[in-house]
């Protein structure tokens, strides 16, 4: 009986291991664009997607598409951290260059609050901030979750209020396996284990 239970547990674990191995986290790198901050929230437009690693087993570089996002409204500032509501939108669009996809690659929203942290102040009033937020949405039609980290320099006198033209960022997205698919794979392997056991007995 103990053997059957162990085989069943192994069978249920195998598809999860296989899924993790074949669909890991993808790093999307972007630079430039205009980041605007106001009491309504943060928004990024015109940022160029310059790297995707991996994509179909390879690391891609060059002008690959665009990254854009918007957050919810400004909530508060405590110390050097400003907080914005989640929601909003996040999109990565490919242009078909260098073997990358053409069209919408990821579309989603921020699942929790988004933080904007002051990490450096310059002598001429330029302030470097790091934006961080968690994401959930669809990547190539499949559910995906992840995190985005964006660094931007604001040169206005009002901190992050206003617009910035400089910066770069990375978005790390991981496809989420569907529970139904994993269940079917696990059940199939349990059945196969049973058949093998019967054959070995006879």
C-alpha cells in the first residue's frame, strides 16, 4: 500500500517539475520612454523593449517592441517611499524583429500597491527612483504572474511629479500552469504506474 501512495505522489509531482523546467521565468528589458507622475498615478509610454531572455530558447536583443503601464492613484509618501494603488494596466507588445513575436505578448494589471522609492538624489536636483510592483495577466494567452522593477530619473523640483525621459527596467514573468492540466497529467501517470505494477506482478 505504501508503494502505491509513493508512486501516486511521484506521479502528481512529475508534471509540475516538467512544467517548471520547460517554461521558466522570462526577463523583458526596456529602456527610455516617458514616465509621468501625478496624483492620478504613474504612467509609462513609448518605452522600447530591448531584450527578452529567453525566447524560444534564445536571448533576443535590439528594438523588439514596446512596454507601457499605468498604476492606480497616489496613496501616500512615508519617508522615501511613495505608494500608488494597484490595478491600472501593463502591456508588452512585440514588433516581430529579430525572431520576436508580433503583437501583444503580455497584458495585465498590478495586483497590489506599487511603490516608488527614492534611491539617489543628485546635486542638480535630479532624483533617481525605483518603481516596483507585482503583475498578473495573460502572456501569449496563458496566465502569467511576475514583477516589474523600473528605474527612472526625475529632474523636476517636485520630486516624482512631472515627466522623465530617462530610465530602464526589467519585467520578470512566469507562466502559471493550469490546475486542470496538471491534474490530468498526474492522473494519467498514476494510471500508468498501476498498469506497470500489474505487469511486474504477473
